[in-house]
């Protein structure tokens, strides 16, 4: 796949650079795994152009973008643009342009991968109890749709594991447990600091927990990095859920 340090955006004089200004792979030929574990903007921007705006949007909508959910209160809607031109399509493919996402939405993406491709309806609480602790209501698993095949989900989960084990998500490592993750640095423009993101799931072959962490405006840090800021928080949550 595309392995340049930046992607020339069609119809513009601008380009889409990788965060570090380097190619995804030194071998001359990058793979999707290389692009994911090194968070290569240019490679995924090129993939977005090759797939086309409609295909990328339709897949995002399968995960829940452009929809709202009741948990039981109505959630905010994550947005994927419906009318992107070519340069906007490349930018949208890496979460730029007019893409917006809630932490719930990104946790649902990670959970879908951990659930072997099946998107579940989110719930705020497993049980509702009365003052005397009697159970008033218990939520039950509610499947929405199959987003990707089990085989694709398993492959993507393994690729996310390489992000933590070999790539940009090293601060999410947990001894004895394989963790999958993806870092994010969401630019805002107007000289504002980016948001620091990390999404994760664990254990990779039998997922019990999916986590999404975002620090708005980088949490006030001088240098914003999803791995430095958000991944340690995700790790702590996963440790708590897994009883470690």
C-alpha cells in the first residue's frame, strides 16, 4: 500500500503528512499493519481515496456514526460527513475534516471488534435497584447488526495488538494480557491543542473490556500524545475491570 511520508491531496496544493514526517515502513512496501501500528495518516488517506467517500461513510455508519442511541437517555450523535469531496474524503478517512466522535461511539467500535464484528446496543447500567436493593430492571444483550465478519474482526484485533506491542500504543501494555489499541491525536485547528485519544480492548483473543479515553485539548499538557496521555488511563480502567 502507499508508503510515502505524505499524501498529495487531489484538487489542492496541500498534502496530508504522517505525524513524524516519515514513511510507514523502511522496506519500501507498507502493509495495513504497518500503517496502523505507526498511525500513518498518508496511508489511510490513500485508502480512503481508493475506497471512495460513500464506501467509507457507509462503513462508519454501520458502527453507529450519524445515529443516536438510548442508554436509556438519548446520546449525542457522532458524525461522519455525507458530502465529502476528494480531499475531504482523504482527511475524513483519518478522522479529520468534519468527523466528530463521542467516547461512547469509539468504545462501541472497539467493543464491536472484540465481539467478533457484532455491534451491540449500549446500556448505561447492567441493573437498576430499588432502595432495598431489590432488582427493578436488568438489561439484556441487544444485538444491532454485524458490522464486519468474524474473520475480519479477528484480523483487526491482532493488528491492534501490534499497535500496543510494537507501535504507538506501548503505554497500554499489561503483563500477561494481550491488549489491542489505537492512539489518536485529533487536531482542532485555530491554534488549539489537539485532543488525545486512545481506544482499546482486552484480552485480545477473548475480549472482556473495551475502553475509549479522550483528553480534550490534550488535558492541558505541553506535548499532546495519545500514547503518553490517554493510554495509561485506558490501561488503568482495563486493569480494574479485569481484576488485576
